[in-house]
C-alpha cells in the first residue's frame, strides 16, 4: 500500500471514504494542484486504503508505510491521549476530600480523648469508628450500579456503551461535533427536484406528478436518466421493495427514481432497442445512449454536466411542446441550475434528439460528433443525500439543552451550508471554515475562533483532531461522531467518541459509544440518559453523605460530652451497608423528569456537591442530628440501660434514613 501522484488518468474515479468520510467517488485528473490543497481536493493523488471504482490510471509512488496518509492517521491515533471523564475527576476529588476528612476526624477524636485522659488505644478505636461513620461504604457499589443500569437504558435507545463511565459523560456534553453524511442525512442519494421546461417539482413521494402535460415531461426526464445509466438491479426477480441497486450513488439515485415512477428499463429497451452508447468520462462530462425507434427513426438520450448539455441544445420542452432555445433562454436555465447548486444539490442536465437516418448504425461505428448536435433540452434532475426526518427537531432539542451542534464534514462548503440551513442551524458564511482555512492558522488562533465556527468543510483527519483539542482547551466537553478510519484520532481524543454501527472497525475500537442505528437522534436520547445518570449519582451521594454525617455527629457528640458511644461501629456498618442499600438502589432507578433536557449541561469544573446538596447535607443533617442526640442525652440522663438506649438510637437512625430518602428523590424540585 502506498500514496502516489497520478501521471495518467482515464476516467479514473476513486472511493476515498476511508480518508474523507464521503462515499461519492472522487474524480481524478493529472493537473497540478496549488500548494496547501486540502486532502479531499487533491484530485491528482491516489492513497493507500482507498479503492478504484472506475477507469484506469498510472501513478508514481511518493510515500509508503507510516508516511502515507492512512499511516499518519495511525500515528495520530497512537499519539491522541484519552482524558479522564468529568465524573472520574469529580469522584477522584471527592474521594480525596473524604480521605482528608477521615484523617482529620481520627486525629481530632484521639486528641480530645487524650485531653479527657482516656486510654490511647480506646481513643484510636473510637476514632476509627467515627471515620467509618464518615465514609459512605455503599457509594462505590451504588455508582457502579447506576452506570451499569444507565448502559442498559442507553442500549434500549439503540446505542452501545463500550466504557462504563462514558454513559455519564454524555450528560455533561456541551458540544456535539457531528458528521453530515449518514448522521444528519440518510447517507444515500435520492432525487430531490426535477425541473422540466421552466417549472420545478419537488419529489416528495414516488411517482408524484402535476397535470398530464407536466407528467409526460417528468416521465421523459426520468426515462432519459434511466436509458443513460450504468446502475443495475441486482435481484430483479424479487419483489420491488427488496430490489438492490448496484452502481455509483448518482446513477443509483436516478435509476431508483425512475423505477419508483413506474418505468422499467427492460420494457423501454424492447420498444427502443439499444444500438450503442458513449460512456461517461471526466473530460466530456456527459453520457449518450443511442436507441432505435424503428428502422429509420432513432432517439438519442443524453445526460451529464448541465452546462455541457446546454451548449449543444437548440430547443427545449415546455408546456407539453418543443420551443426554440435562444441565448436568453439558456441564461435563464443556467440561472436555475446555479440556484439548485447553491442549495447544495447535485444537478444533472438531460437532453434528447429524435432524428431519421438512411444509414444503419452499427455498434462501435457510430460517429458521435456527427449526431450529438442540435439537442432538445429536457430539464434538470437534482439529487441530494436527504435529511433524516427527525434531524431538525433533534438539533432544536440540543439547543434547548444548552448543547452546541457543530458540523464537521469532508463535503463541499455549499453542500454543508445547505444541510445546516435545512436542519435549522442559523449559519453565516463567515462562520464556515474549510481545511484550507485551518491550514492558515495555528492552534492558539483556532482556540480563539472555535467558539464562532459552526461548520468545518473539506477537512482532513488532523484537522478534526485540532478542532476537538481547541474546543477542549476552552473547557468544552466534546462529543465527536465518526464512522471512518479518518475519524479515529478525533474519536479517541474527544471526551466522548461516538462511532456509527455501519462504520469501520477502527472507528468502533477507538470510540466510547456505538450508534446501532446511525441516527443523530439516538445521541440526544443517550445525552438525556446521561443526565439522568448524573442526577441519580448526585441523589445517592447526598443521601449517603447525609446519613454518614448524622452518624458522625452522634458519635462525636458522645465523645465530646464524655458519654458512652450512642451507636457502636458494628451498628454503623449495618446502617451504611445493609439499611442504606435498598434506598440506594431505589434512587438508581429514578427515570428523571421532563425538565432534564431543558437544563444547561453541568459545567466541567462544577464540584460533585453543589450548593443545594451542601445545604441539605449540613443544614438538614445538623437539625436531624441535634434531635437524635437530644433523645440520646435525655434517656441517658434518665438512666436507661445503655444497650437498650443504643438499640433505640440505632432504630431511630435506620427509620430516619428510610424516611429521608423521599426528600432526596425530588432533589431538583
């Protein structure tokens, strides 16, 4: 495998989706490219890991091994470091806090005991007892259980979580960097618009038509696209809905639209047998099919680049008839063509020519230059990769949830902008950057600009990695979607890497979550579940710390007032591990409420215990503790036997914790 510079190319087309993420084959040529041309636009190069789908070429090898583009991607993946998730950082900091608290309490208790002239060993044991009371032993089990349960819930939404902590990280996501093809769109080209004469029809359903005259013209346009077509139906013997079309994305889309309108190529060829055809090539930019209507009457079908087709036309179909096409008419049609392309559509021009000829045409002996003149323009067919039905609503949900969507694509700038507008992203031209633009700025400058850029077009793998790192440098929690080898460095570096189920094995291996249905809406459903997971973890922590705080104060109070311990260490462990277990699991099953996706993402630097939680733990906890300890003191002064008294306090603490869980259940209200 090697990268090579083309020195000869004959109608050469290469599928470079492994490097660019775009499934439409790249048409190759030998022309010199300007310095700094982005990878998707280097039409004079062929790369290791890509496949030739059409034509022939000859090239000079310029790099092998790790110096190839795909080798560079492997090096980027190796060098990309996986950062700790926000939850891991917060739990780590929280654990340190508990450790410091444990050490402080133990020392404090020993010092108090020595001041009271108690035995050192007794005070060490008591200090450990208070330390045990201060540490929520069930927290680790509870957090693990919540994350595992969250993974199961996310799987029901058709997303497979490969790493346990990834489930929660989704809830903290502030930016989603999404690919266009196959994620926001369906990943398959379809006929979107048909222009015949001077009228445009939007194809919303198979076989959609207007009046009878227009219907005939639309049918003629689709018939022309079918007769000039290299795509084939692989299994014509099966039912129509199960037909599989083999061919390039453009050819397949045209053939599919014609079939859905009721046309069948085999029936057309029976009426108009094929004599010869001129295949499409990148220089001519058109394809011709010559068919016989009878012994002396012929019809020529032609499709290709709109401007090349219009050069050869003298007439055009309009209102059911044929009219002369003058220069003014051509300019009007070219304006229609430019309008369609500005909307990100791929536009095909169509023309026919019916003529008589005394000579009999033979395959391989047709003088194409002689007959390919004075064409009658039929119209345009515009194709696109259509937006997923739920994409617009999903983007809107993201915005309401405080998540910023960014489109990163290997496609062209205009196409990316058209999809962004269609999906509801209000994007200005100055907020669109290409791979070439990124090459002109350094990482520091990118960090300043990254908050304003909404679309990145024609980008290379290392550009995606730079974008992710720039966003992270600004404190964003970044989710990155991808399906190809080219996405793997950015997937690994992102806080949460999301690969598509139909993606490459490399992308899946470097990702944290796999979308089993390749749907952007699934990411938002998983984000919702991630937020529920984090909220449930907070509820469990608040509940357990409150309980531990109560036990700690009761025991510390006993020591300070020089009374027997209100509860024994064994009783504390029972409350922490056994009694608190059932409320823990109950909180883990909380399903959240409708407001979870109307809240802003949890800031990356926000501590695990927020102000509300601290208020509940300390203010409410102290109030409860004073009441419990007052009961202990009252009965102790009234000479109630200490074992009975400890049983009473043990029971009160246990029942109190079970009742307390109901207030924690509605922590956000």
